[in-house]
C-alpha cells in the first residue's frame, strides 16, 4: 500500500509526498475506516476493512491518500478536510463523487455532548464532548468575514443550561 502511494505521488508530481508517505494498519481503530495525518504524511487503516473486501481497502486508501494530496498541494494553507481540493484529488485518484463518511459495518460510537457553545454572529450551536481549553472562534464566520483568521467577535460563548 505504501509503495502504491509512493508511485502515485510521483506520477502526480509530488516528490516530497512520495518520499515521506507511509501506510500502516492500526488495530486500535474501531469506528473509522482510515485516517490521514498531515504533515506526517502517514495513513492509518482499520484492519477490520480487510474482512469487508479488497475493493474497500483500495477505496479507503484512495480516500485517505486524497487528503494528503490535497494538503500537500495547498501547503500550509488551511483547507476543509472534504472540501473542493480534496474532491479534486479524489477525482484524480479514480474515486469521483467520494462521500466524506463511510457506511461500512463498523461498530459506531456515540458520545454524549454535554458542552454547548454558540457563535454570537451566526448563532450556530456547537456541541462538544469536552469543553474547549482555550478561546475558540466560529470557523465559518472567521473565514467569511476575517480571511480565515481568528477574531474575538466570533468567539464561541458557552451556553448555560
């Protein structure tokens, strides 16, 4: 799998990714099929997808590799994980129209969200399992009105319920 990623990165003209990409199986994964880590340029895959079939292994690998391709091409610029850059990379890798989430028969894990925050600008409510440890702003508002940079006027406010 690592060799495929390396060859594909070379064919896409991304030599730095080809040099550093690594694919591994993570037996601790339970609910997710795979995970891409950038800038480490590594992909972790859930060994349970081997039981589902080889086609699912390759689809998951391409899905996660598309994340690395998208991040590599955009450099340090922050992008949406499943945004247009990722969708373009998916199309190049042969999985156009790829969904952001899988519908595989992996055990799901739902955690109760007890901490809720509101954006004073757009009034969006964000639920969290754990409270934020530092000041956090509404990302869509910061992107829309402040070029993607933090601004205190979009700071999320803890709801008191």
